[in-house]
C-alpha cells in the first residue's frame, strides 16, 4: 500500500510531538484553572485522562499506529478525537494565558493536517 506524507515516519514523528505538546498544554491549563490545593493533582490527572482517551479509542488497522486498539473506533470519530486533543490543547494553552503560542500552535496544526490529507482521508473512509 502506498502512503503519502501523513503516514511517513517524519510526519508521524511530528504528530507524536504534537501529542506531547497537547498534553503539556492541558497540564498548563490544569495548573492555571485548578484551585491551589488541587494544582499538583490536576497537572497530572488532566493530561493523564486525555492520554488514556487518546490511547484507548483507535481505528483498527491504522498504519500510523500499531494497528491494534482497545476500543475499535470508526475513522471519522477517531479524527474528531484527534482534532479535539490537538486543537483542545491549543485552546487550553490559550485559556492558560499563552495566547500567541496558542495561535501559533493552532496554525501549525492546520498546516500539519493539510499536509497529512492522505491520512485524514483514510480515517474518514474507515
């Protein structure tokens, strides 16, 4: 099977970095939004919850992942989850007060998804 940019190792590496950045953004938001007594717990719990949701719901045979899944998820739903995690991370960063970085991150995510159009189409078809 021939894949375009979205399935290449470089693109998958970039996506992995975006995943980590999103988790950090959720942690920054949790620190900012939580009461002082819950900050340390929130900084761990919120990104962990996002990571668990991210890892549990996957589309079977997705070549950009191991192909395995805990809960088989249709591609369009997985794509919506991906958008929620990535752009949710940018929104969380914005809400935490880093507005310029959030806008830059959102722009980079748009470019990434446009360049990975083949993976997006694969998800939408599965």
